[in-house]
């Protein structure tokens, strides 16, 4: 997926900025923090490509880098505590996936670099400007709301009038703004919408 590759490349760029000596020695190995709202099993979709990419850059876990991955197992209320734990570990950089994880880490530190993947970094109030994010946060906006609306537009051209569309969303990773936009687009095209969320 292009967006995920772009995100991992950003993380690799943050790693390149670390001192060269950190790549060769065990003492004081940099800690690469990762905060996920998912479970360990679901999180492999993100962690495994990231580990592989970092290894290609010369960072081998246990030799010159430590990956500290925290999983919230779908419980958003755990994120502030997990974010604080990563900050306490003095992570060199922290990667987050989703608005909730990004906001939790943003609240926990203003100094540790944060690389976040979000539906919309600006709308989530992670940054004020996507071109010049400033502060200690950068990342990738997947613009899911706009893409979902476009998918519904294409679907409306195929389906018979007044068809029913079922939208599935995970409330731990998708913002209500996305669901609201989808509802409005369904009304515009005269399509019935049934919404189901998974907790």
C-alpha cells in the first residue's frame, strides 16, 4: 500500500538522523517506540514491514536498536498510560497509527519526535499545517473520509436506486467525522445506509 510505504519511509528518515555510532554498538541502543490501539496479532500488519525496513537500513533488533511496541488491545482509555510509558523509556522516536494514538503521544511529550499515520493530521489536531507541521510531529494523512465518499459515489453509479449500503467501521481507529461524511453522501445519492461498528 503506497500510503503505508510512505509512512515507513518517514520513520526510516527519522532513524537516519540518529548518530552513526548508535548503529554499531549495544550500549545505549536507541529505543524505537510504537503505540498501537490494536492487539499484538492485528498489529503485525504494521510492525513486521517496519522491522524489515529498519533492518534494510542497518538497524537490527537486539544489536543496535530496541523496538518497544505497546498494544492497547482496542481499549482507547489505555493509550495515555501506554504513551507515558514510552516517553519514560526515552524513545528516540515514537510511531503512532490512528488519531487516538497520535493524540495520546502528543499529550505525553513535546520533545520526542512523533511520526503519525492519521485519517487527517490537521483535522485530528495533530498538526496545524500538513506542509509545515512544526513542533515534534510529522506523518502521513490517508484522507480516508474523502476516499470513502468517492467510493460511495462510484458505488451509487452501479447500484439500483434506493439500495442499502452497509458500512463497517472500527470506532478505535475511525473518527465520527468519517461516518458523518459517509451518511451525508448516501443521502445525496438516495442510498440507504446501515451503520455497524466493531468495538
